[in-house]
C-alpha cells in the first residue's frame, strides 16, 4: 500500500501565542476649568489631534485683568507703607541707643516695620494668585492626543458644577490589553518547569498586533505590565503590552489580536495535523517500522503550530510518520513509503 510519510527530526522551534486584545489609551486627561467665569470660545477642532500646550478654550479675561490690577495697586500701597516703616526704624535705632528715646519707642518702630514687611509679602502673594487665575483663562492641552467633543457651549458660565470641558486621549504609545486563563497560565508554567518551553531572556516578549483585516501592525510592542492578581469574576490574568502609535492607527477600545513572540520549544517534534488521529484511547499516529509495516503509535499532543501539531510524547528521532494514505491502514500492513520531507 502506497503512503506518504515524513521522517521526524527534532529541532528548536520558536513559539507564538495569540490572544484577543483591546486597545486602551496610555493616558486620558479630563480638561476642566480651574476658575469661575464665562467661556468665551472653543479654539480647537473637535475630534482632531492636538499637541501638548495647544490652546483648547479661552475664557473671558476682563474680570481677571481687573483683579490683577487691583492686586498690583494693593502691593504698591503696602510697599509705600513698608518704606515709611523702614525709614522710621532707621531713625529710631540710633536715638534709642543714645537713650534719647525709650525702649518702647524702639519696640513700636520694629513692630511696625515687621508688620509692613509681612503685608508686602501678602500683597505679593495676592498678585501671584491674580496672575495665576488670569493664566487659567487660557486652557491648553497638557498632553498630545486626540480630543473629544466640547461639553460646554460658548458663553456658558463655568463653575465647579459644570467645569468639565472635554477629554484629551493620548494615542501614542497605546496599551494593548489581553487576558489569559488560569488554566493556560498553569499549563505554561508546567511546560517551563519540565523544560518543554524556554522563555525569552528576562521574560521580554515581543508583541505583534494583528488588525481586524488580518494585516500586521507595522510597530512591534513589548509586554510592560502583568496584573499581580486574577480577576475574581472571570478567572483571567490581565497582561498589558505597550506599542508605539505615531500614526494613530490604533484607537482606544478597538479590538485586535496580539501575538507574543520570543519563547522557544527545544528539540520539538512537529507533525502535520492531518497525520494525527483520535480514537477512544486518545491521539495516535501511524508510523512505518524497520520492516516497512504500519504500526499504530499513541502520542501526547500539544498546541498547534501553523499547520502542524507539537508531539510531546510517543515519537523519536528517525521515526517515519505516515501523513497521507492513513485511512486503510491496519497494524502490520505492508506499505511502500514515499518520503515527503523531513519534519522538525
């Protein structure tokens, strides 16, 4: 009976793990008004990408400019009082030293000087607060990202109850989050412990993103975070990868697939999926013995790898595994082997 077979040749095989993932912004900033006042106008285009420091909204500045001028006038008044107190103290000190004035006169002059100095510092702080409030009327973006719609219309009076103006979402870098089950994680650790799997150095996996149309995202990412605990409701383990997104191709809440690369299976045996069959006692393959007769061989299978299947137990170097023509085979059936290729 003619069959097509491959010769098993173990070798190191890179392993890729693929998961369903969701894109998340690495930073989402709520833009809020810091002072009360009238919103003069929106400057940015809703839904557009803005740069860090770009103006988003302008508030009516006239009341704040008036407050700043008032604070500056109060500072000038306190500065004048301070100069008078300083000069008075300078006159009193030598007279008190010559006993021409009492100690009380010196104490009064010193107290007035210190009080005037404190008033000047308070007036300076009031000026700085007025300048700060004036600067808050120009509302800018603290990050580079994509904007949402404006939540307040031009002319609205803003106060703490309606201070939310918009949201800026950072899109580069982007987070790509995915989860693995508890069973998968335990299986992974067990394979590492048994030497069936070698992790990348320092466990630095490379993350490849696959878009909805099957195309490969051009920028590679890396795993940057793993949740220290399982989700009690889903029994899954959250993992985050970080990917550069300079063109904004990835958007928050977008579903993608992610492939983790970097792991290696040492001395792995691969056979085509069509060569593996399943019976009542588990998986098996047909092999050709040294007398060119068919032999049923139970095997322990692992994960799929492209069009092949990892075989953990049951096959050895040099075994000839039947790939095509397996259906009519019975144990001991003489076969004529047409070798396809070495498989490893």
